[in-house]
C-alpha cells in the first residue's frame, strides 16, 4: 500500500486536464457549457477556464451574456427600456463540472475571476473561475471505499527517509509512525525516481468512522498542526497541493484540490537531523509522537509560536526580522504559561530584600520632605506631581512587566540554564549589563523602533549569533513543553551530533553557545 501511495502521489508531468465542462450559476440562475481546461501547477495553483459554447440565461438579459456573468441586475423603466448596471452585484456559482480522462472534477462553490466576450459573433468567449472546493472523483463515488487519507509533501524531508520507526507488513515498507486523535498516521518516502515534480514524502492516516462526504469534512481529517509541526521539525517550508482519499489498497478514489502550507522562505535551522533518530524515542518520529499525543487545543496554542520560530530562523530573513519573530514567539510562550508581571521583591533573598526596603523607606521620607517644602512655598501645582513620584517609588520593587525577567522565569520553569550562563559572562563586564536587561532592550528596539542599530560588520556578526542562540532557546522550550526528552539539533553549533535538551548548564561558556563576542544592550 505504501508503494502505491508514493508512486501515484506525484504531480503529473502534464498538469492540464481537458473535457466537456458545465458552470451553473446561482443568482440569477443560468448555465454555460463548453470545452473546459484545468491547468495545475506543481505548487497547487489552479486555473480553470471554460470556453462558452452554449448558454441559457434569464430572458430579461436579452441574450447578453457579459452583464449576466458580471452580476448585473436588469431594471425596466416606465418606458419599457431595460438598463443594466455592469458589475452591480457578485455573481455566484453553485456547481462546476469537468469530465476528463482522469476522472470528473466537481465543485459546489466558485467565483468568476475573469472573462472575455466578443461584442459581435459567437466565437472567442471564455470564463475563468476560482473554485473553493474542487474535487477530482475517480470512478464511481463511494465514500465507504475511502478508508485512507493521504497528502503529498514537498520540502526538505528527504534527509529523514532513514528515520522510519515502523514497517508495513505488506511489502515491508518502512515509514514514520505516529498516532493522533485515536487514529494511526504515518509518513512514507518514495523509493526512487525523485525529481522536481515528485513529492519528497507522503503523509497518510486512517479515515475511520469520521464523516468525509464534503470537502470541508475531508479537510477535517488532517491532524491539527501537522504542517506547523513539520516546518518546525525540519526547518523548511512544507507544502502540499492537494489532499487525497484512497481505498485500503492505496488506489486513488478522490482528490481535494486544497493547498496546504506556504513556501516563501529559505531553509533555516532544523530542529532535528537524521542523527537524532539513532537514539530510541528521539528525532522526528519521537517529536511527532509527543506532539500528536497532546490534546488538539494544546496543539492549537503551540502553532503560532512554532510558526514564528520557523519564520524567525536566522539566515532566512534579515537579522531584525528574525529577532522580531523570535521575540514574539517568546512573548506568546510567556503568555501561554501565565508568566507576566514579576514581583521583584520576591526574587530577592531575605538579607537583600531588607536592605532594599530600607532604601525605599529612606527615599520616601526624603520625597515627603520635598513635598512639605513645596507646600510651605505655596508651589501647590507641584504637589500632585510629587505625590505620583512618591507612589511610584513606594511600589518600585513590586510587580513589574519586564520581558527579560519573564524569559528567565520561563527558562527556569523548564530547567534551562541559559540565563545563568549568560549572566556569568555579563557579570565580568563593567557597568550594569545583564542578560535580562539585554533581552528587554532588544524587545523594545524591534517591537517599537522596528530595527536594531548596527554600525559595523562585527556588530552584525554579534547579533546574528544572538539570533541563533534565541532560536535555539525557543526550540528547546517547545520540546520541553510537549514532553519530548530525546536529542535535538541545536541552532548554534557547528557540527552535527547527539545533543541533549539540558546541554546548557550555569557553567556553559558563551563560546559553547555560539558566540565570539556577545552583544551588549542597545
């Protein structure tokens, strides 16, 4: 069955389908028939054109097809003259059919995208449409024979061909197995003949007893978060041109022309390499198992962060864009774990907190003396301002919304020691530089100013290394969050190998974190 899935899931070399076609309009009702053409590109984009051969439209249009297709509404005046405002409303399409040698294309929802009509004569008239639920039905449609869904995948997946963790008895075909929502799923790889028009992998799963008559129901068979999880795992934009339904032997029964994923970025830093699969429970197979063991709602909440980590991969965008996306991902993680305002006093030891409280008390008394002097001098307009300053000063060590402190709290929650390792370095520098201060400063720059000021080439290298470290932190947090405990591929190392999630300790050097010289707050 797996060989059948892979061998017949590739994009046809000739992506043009022709045959007799019919368009049924909904409001006002009408019908057009003639030769139809569907051109399908490898990325899943469709172009549907029907040459106008015959048509039937309401009599009030007087046989004029253009105003009917463009949604004009005929209006009769008191003198019996009919006028039409071209394009005064949207024409709807409630059915489209095209019968080709490969099967019958069908859609129940579509819009007119383009059209052309000759003013005189009957030739050279055509209509192009955009179908929302285009399906290709092969043979007689019988939903009871549709037992397996499958989807061809395009992207940087070829490396993981050797990472299979299961084997199909029939033909002994190996594949990556995972379960989701109580159904068995897997990722299989073509055995040979790979080229630009051939998918790099096929993901598939059981249909079970779930409804799958309509196109929207078929889309609902896909595990939630599948594309985001694969993008995150392999560091590549994974796309698919369509979704298929097959019988138990792998024969195609129905194809839903719905593109999945986007392809607009260069490959970034993958979360796993094939080396990680050498350890049991590790690698892409272990990750997919952990991710799809989560409830659907939790997978939904992880999706935005994983997408930002993918788009923020250093090297696939500018440094500013990468850091912005990674900062947003960390913001989302903090919110998800309810890490927001930090009580600063609670983070201090007893001795330090007592000293800080005494300084605050002394400062408050001095402010009150200034207030008294202003009152005596009748500078009454300044009293409200001083009162506000006194209020702020009294609460200066209480709750504070600080990005750097929040990220450190998030790292501590998952047993990651990057903050301690970085502060060990910054504590040796003159001034008041801290890792938390750097993070907060960077967030303010990219979110509010839109860019980080970079004045020299060495500064560009420093911020690129910072972005790699931030990307690596984001990956480890996600992996900890889903319960993954295997090895992974760091974003800030030079060589592939088996790296544990807890590889960073308080004694890890900045050189081991990929820095030549870490940046300082801007």
